[in-house]
């Protein structure tokens, strides 16, 4: 360097040497590629993925090929540790510097490392690289969740690729998705087979599939509770069949349950119109044909007596005044079930306390029975009690009509004259007896 002033004074000095950087700088790394990755090597320990590795080539591309410099590779994924190379005279732009057959760890994570280049002038550039995952060889092997059976379609579990087991030489570089799900052989909402196909794809595009089968098979009967058993007196009191009276109707799968009165009422043990047993069945069926039935027992048992009222009691003077038995004189005859009631004079009139022909009691019974043999009875008391005194016989009058045993003559002619001497201690009379 020289300096000259106006007076012509000249001064000169030599400065320090300077090494210029190239423009663009050879430190400019444009790309790093991880090429030709081989299949994973389990390093002789198939059950231990921590020491698995694969071998690949590394290519570094520069924007301005350097004349000389140091290329350094650093990263935990290098099995043999960091390494570096001195390079010179990369031939041309786009022509890479390659490092072959480097062991790279297959730890289930994406491969990453850093490339750093320092040129002869001390210019430094670096580039972080995320590489590729190794390929499996052979392709991944998938194990789907096991075949399972559920009762209801709503019990089918959701598809979950994380439930699929995958094995290959290197862990962690396989993508698993649900490829297809279809329903087959469906005969009702809860009888079918769900088929799921899962697919795995590794980093090199190799694929594998597995299938899972879920059988939906509803074999559970619906629930139901019949109306409670009933006892009634009359056939007319039997309630009609009513499916609305069936309670607790339900299905394990939550579907529709249809209830029928089936089969028809069965009548047994009938001994009369109002004494028998009804077996009433209700039938429930769900959407898949599972069915259940329950039974209600209705007992018809008429034990109620018919109603009746006997004629009122009578008191009469003479036996010839006693009326004949007459069932039509019995009133209030009826049956709780509205059936026919038969009335009879039974048993025969019973005579008691008789002291003469016109002094005694009659107990007259009436008996009523309905169509089922339920019976009732009532009694009419007829008292015959002659208290009329005897009248003297008047000649020409037919006053002697009948005899009173024990109080008068032992015999008498009807409409005739009986000469009977009655001694009263003083006088004799002729009597005709009424």
C-alpha cells in the first residue's frame, strides 16, 4: 500500500495476507441425502430392538464445490460414532460427495444427523438432516385382534389400529390403518359378522394386511312379566287378554319387542259353568326372533250361595187350612253369576208337637241350588192350633163335623148325630161336635 501527499512525499507498507472466501461460499451445503438403505439387521438379537441397525450411503451436495475442506458427520444415530472426511476438488455443481456403507441405528425413530463443512479459509456451514426409516425384509407381519363374539351390534368395539400387533426387523417405521370394514351375513339388526381389514405400510412402501372378524349373535330372550294370577267368582268376571298388562318388556340390545296373546286361552278342570281354570299365555319376540313366554292363571270358582226368601210363617186353626207347598211363593231367588237357580220343597214337611188333629207345627223347607251346586235353604213355620170351643148340638143342624181325639167322643158321624152322654154331675145332654 502506498501514500503520496501533495508535496510528493511517499510512504509504503505491506499489510497482512487475507484469504478471500469464494462467492458463493463453498460452505453452502444445498442438500444431504440418505440413499440405498438396506433392510434392517437385528444384530443377532431378534427380541432386542435396541441394537438393530441398517446400512445406507450418505451424499452431500454443495452450492459451490469446495477446493479443500473438512466434512464432519455428527449424530447419535451413527452406530460407530461421529466421523469426518477431508475433501478436495468436488468436480462440479450438483456432483455430491458420498460416504458409503455407514451403520445407522434403527431405534424406531426417524434417522437424523448433522453435516458440517469447514473450508480452507475457515468458513463453516452445517445442515441438519432428517433421513428415512429402513425397510423391513421381508414385509411387516400383522396380527389383528382376535375373533370375538358380542350379543348386540352396539357392543361392537370401535376399530383401533393400535390394537393390531406388528412385527418386522426394525421397530417403529410402519403405518397401520383400517383399510376396510364391511358387514356380512346380516339376518337381523343383531345377527351379522363385521369384517375389518387392517393394512400396514413400511417406509419403503411394502404392505401387509390382516383381518379381524366380529360376530354379532343375539341369543338372549327378551324380558317380560305377565299379569298376576287372578281368582274370580264368575265366568263373566274373567278379564279379557291385554298385552298392555304385560310389564318389564325389554330387550338386551334395546330393540323393539312385540308382545302377543298366544296361544289362545286354555280352559281346564271345568266342573260347571263357573268353576274352571284358564291358562293364559303371553308371547314376546325381539327383532332377531328370540322369544319368551309367560303364563297367567285365572281361576273361576263360584262359591257363593244363591239368594232366596221363604214365605212368611203362618198360624192356622185347622189342619185342612194348611196350604200346599209352593216354590213360586219363594221370593228373592237369584245367583251372583246370573245363572239359573232351581227351587224345590225339600225335605218334606216335618210335623212336630202334635197333641191332636188340629194342634201341631209344620216346618216347611225350601231348597235353592245354582248351576255349580251352591245351595241355600230357608224355612217356613206353619202352626195349627185349634182353640175354638165345642157347640151344643141343636136338632136339625149338621154340627158334628169331625172328632177331637182326647177331648170328645172317639167317633162321630159326619153330618149325623152322635148320642153321647156327658155327665157333669147333674144333667145329661146330647152334643154335636164341631
